């Protein structure tokens, strides 16, 4: 039985049979305040290439009231397994489906949220991958594009936004009707509806005669924090940059950005009506890295208006191209757009996106960028570091290979050729080949059709005068993880080699050589005869996708002077190399801590600082010898307090160190400081103890037993918002008692009433790294429950539980063995197996890293 799944073969068969013209969709949301279900009426007109053939349309709904095909009624009881059979098609067809669809609290379909501040109800849709069918009957696959016309009945006074411009509502009384104009030909997964008493701020993007209405929306309870001017500024920069680079005007009638509650992803590229998580409306002070991340998300979704919405993948195996292109586009726009606040965006890309990609590419689930997507369950777990980050890294490599001018020339031709249609990878590569004159088939096979990551090392020999006698770049292809499909391969790389010298304590680049690396050894004759520089940095400027190793002499200089690089990108590359070495067991976790302690104080890039802080904590929690762990944590906590007190008052660094201390504080004095900052008895000059920081402090105090339920209740009274309720759930689950853990487990696993965000917050509180013994009994409970969770919960909810409650803190061989036993006995579905196997791989890596750290300690 198909359940809610759809295979690629089924989609291909249906696409060969049908051409969909238009949908007319009527939704009655007048009783949304009461919840439950809503009436959905869909009329879809389509043609069939083979009259008399059978097909089906997709729908997920509690009940179907009426099905009429070409004027003839069909039995509503035929609706089963998320499908309505459509027999004996005519050449031209009209289908009418009347159903009662359900509101959700999982962030899928039509999500319903009640704001505790005003008691009002707020709705929004999230349809990617296959959830438009939760709101209206649809042919749920990206290559069956159509025009969509929505008619919505909703409470009077509400704001209703969709892909087309919002019409003036009509009607009197408790409800009104909004009748939207049809969209252009788009895929069902990028249609959207947002409804409720949202508030909006408006502007216009103007470029010559072109005028595009802009809107930014949020709930009234967040309006005071909505910095719409900054959001519009980034949006307009994106419009300028993308329209110039793509040579294709923005294709939709308006551009709204709606910050919505309990949103699972960062944002969603609904055509002309982008939804974003409302944590991007900052209630408290955040670092510049948070503003940069928000800007990147804004630009990512804007790029999708062309690449993804105007031109759309034929099937989900090219999801990577959608997401990789948008990820590359966000970074290159931030780096190059005139007036950008973040011209260092490639540093952030190297520091965050590449790190994500490298981690994902070393899991047993690693896969080629061009993944084999057999069905919807495959694609739902493929929104990963390869699809986004590795793909974008490889696109950056492709740009270096063909040249940026030729790259964008090919992109322009691609948009003009395929506007409002569907494409495959070959269509883009063909346009790039025409523009660049390069044959990309070999490049595509090496980079897109194979899995795994290469390692590049310098091989340097010197003569007696300290001059370079030979210089080569060595390339390795480490074996893929056990269970991964395919074989490790060497690839062609376009890289730069940076040469750095020390000058008054600063590391300054004195030369740069760009070259092609291919095969296991590539000689670099240009460097022969030169004096050996202080640091040789492979893949300088981060052109390629590969793990980089420093030679012994360069590593010694970097260890002493990592903060001395005058530019942020080489610093980020060296931090990333050290972190890779730690994860790979080439550098002991205690030595990574020592590097961080010596270098982080000179790191000016706040995004890099925050990444190193996160990585140090992971190294201490997972990769250190358990017998030494507490000593390492104590050193890190002491350093956090020292940096907090020494940081410039009111600076991003001060806030970042305050959060770090709040996550790791362990001595009575440190916990007293947290308590004092919370109740006002203590002060750190310039540190704003605002709403979000207060919850961060309280979470640690709860986790260490220094704060009780009364403290949580009091804090929630100060901040009885949706975010406050989520933080309170974290605090309660973090308490170091068996009762607190049992309550959290029951709420998440044995009940299904929590919203997606409250569940996520509860899981975050439950998993406390200082509470391993308390959590140990839940390993067996996890394996007893996880298969039923997968089979009975929605995708988003089950994914949270499967990944979030895996016993990752129990770094023992017994956890590996228990996982293996469950995999053998349960025979889980491929998507569930993947998530559990990925979690298991984390335990194996941690065990190996702990052994390396233990040996390093014994040798001293």
C-alpha cells in the first residue's frame, strides 16, 4: 500500500499521461479559531494523452465529501492511502473534490498557531515536499505545473496573503471572502496561504520603469521588534544583484516576506510569498552573525524566485541543484553586492557551510550530490549538508573552473530557455558548456555522481639554504564509511596556494598561485627555488571542496599565530582544518582545546568565534577521554568567564562569551554569577541581561539544580509568549531529576499533543551532557519506541524525535551494539534506517576520538 508515499516511476507515468491547466481552490477558514478541520473545494482542469487511461490525484484529509469527474460522481469511499483514483479519463477533464482537511500543529500543511499574548489564531502553509495535498487535492509532483487561483473565506479583519497580490475582501458579518487572481504556471509545492491578524510594513522596489510591491509581515506581538528597514535593504540589494546577473526581471507580481510562528525550516521559497521562521525577528540583542544569517536566508529565498520557482526541477533528484544554487547565490551576493554589510560572506561559508558538508560527507549515508531519489521518503531526509552545502561548494568550484562571467552567461541563457518550465541537470550544464566552451561531462561525473571527500596535503622539501627544492600537492581519497554506496575517487580541483610571512606578529599573504590539481600528486614548479614562507595554505580563498592539511612547519606557526592572519578567510580555513583533524582523530581533543584557548582571543570575526565555541564544546562532550573531560570543561568554563569579563562592554564578543559561560558554568562561583546576573545582584559592565539571555541563564541553573519550578514559573510570568513557553519547556526538561526526565519523555514519546516547537524545546532540555547517568536508562526505551514513532507521527515530528532522543551522550560500545541489534531486528524503512545509522556513526567517531585523546594524555 502506498500510504502517503509516491515513487519516481509513478510520478513519471503520471507526467507522461497528464498536462494540468489550472486549479480553482476554495478554502473556508471561517472557523479557524476553533481549529479541527476546514472545508476544501478543488476544481482542477487537465488533459490526458491517452483517453480511457486511469490515474490518481493526491489528498491527505480526514474525509472526502464529494468527487465529480467530468460531471459524473465518483464514490468518496474510493479515497484511500492519500489517493483518489480517477478512472477512464477523457481527453479533456474537469475534476471537483470536496474534502474536510485538517489544521496541523507540526509545521506541515496548514499550520495553526494561537499566540498566548493576544489569544489570536495565525495560519500559514508549508508544502515542500508533498504537503499541498493536506490543503487541497493536487497532482503532487513538481513537473505538473499549473495556474492556481485561491478563493478564501476567513474571519473579518484578518490579513490573507497568497502568491498573487491580495485582493480587497468582500462581504459583511463575521467572515469575508478573498478572491485571488490565478498565478503563472508554478508547481504545487510553492503555492502558499498565510492568514490571520498579521501586521505588515510595505515598500516598493524600483528599477527604472519596474516597480515591485514589497511587504514584510509578522504577528502584532512581535511588531515592536520588526526591523523592516534592514530587511527591505537586504531584499533590494538582492533584487539589484540577481536581476543584473540573471538578466531576467523578477517574474512575479509582488514580493512578500512573512515571519511566521513554529516554522520548521529557515524559510520557504513560496512564489511571491516567502515564509520565514519568526525567530529572525530578534526580540533581544544578537550578534552580527545572526543578522548575517538572516540576510543570507533572505537572499537564498529571493534567488529561488528564479532558480526553483520560475524554472523548476523535473523530479526531486535535482533538489540539490535548487538548494545548491540558492546557497551559492546568497553567498556571492553578500560578497559582491554594492553596499553589502557582509563582504566577508565567503568566510562564513567556509566556516559554517563547508563544515556542515564535510560532516555529512563522512557519514554512512553519504551520497553523490546528484542523489538517487526513488520516492518522497527519500527526498524528505535529503535536505542535508550535501544537498545544500557540498552542492554549493562544488558550484563555487565550477565557477572557478569556467569563470564567473561564463557561468552567469550560461545561467542567463538557461532562464530564458526554460522560463515557467521544468528542467534536468543536463539543461543547466548544456547552457554552461555553450557559454564557457568547456566540456563539463567529465567534471560532472567526478563531482556530482560520486560521494566522499578528498584530502589535500603539501609535500615540501628544502635545500640547506631553506629554499624550496620540490613542492607538490598530494591528493588522497579516503575510503567511504562502512555502508556507504560507491567508491572513493580522486577529483580535479581548481585551487589557490597562499604564501604567508610573519611581520610584527601578523601573517600577511605575500603571494598566491592558482592551479589545477589532478591525480595523486601535482607538482608545483613555480615554487621551486623560493625561500620557504612561514605558512603554506592550500586551497586559499576556498575555491575547492576538500579537507586541507598543513605541513608540520606551517602547523607550528599557525598554532602560535592563528589569530595573526590579517584576513578572516585564511583564519577560518585554518580553524576548519584543525577541527577536521580533531574529528578525524589526527589531533587530540585536548590539543584542539589548547589551540582554541590560545587563538580565540585574537579572532575578530564573531561568526568564527561562535563556531569555535560550539566545536570546543562538542570536542569536550564527545571527543575527550571521559576521565579527563571534567578537567577540560573546567578550563573552558574558566576561560569563558575570563573572556566575558575582558570583552568590550556591549560587544558581540561579550554576548557570545556570556552565552558560552551560561552553557558550561560548573563551579559555585560561576553558577553564583549566573544567578546574580539573573536576579540583578551581579553585573558585567555593558552586558544587557535581556529576555533571551535570561532564559539562557535560567536553563543552566535548572540543569544544575540551582533553580526550581518556581523560578521557571516566575520567568514565564515575565515572558508569557510563545518563545517563553518553549524556553520554559526546555528548563523543565533540563532539571537533574528522574521525575523531570520521565515527564519530558512522556510528553514527547508517549503523547502526540506537543506542537513542533515545544517538542523540539523539550528534547533540547532533556539531553544534557552533564546528566549522562540520569539519561542512561532511556537508551533501551529509545529503541523500544522509535519504530512506532516513525510509523505513527508526521515526518517533521518523527525526525525530531529520532534524531533528538537517540542516546548520543552514551558514548560506549554498548550503544553501538544496541543500535546494531535494533537495526537487525526492526528492519526499518530506508529513511528511518538512515537517520539511526547516522546517529550511530557519531558514537563510533566519538569512541575513536576518545581513544586518541586518551593516548595523548598518557604520552604527557
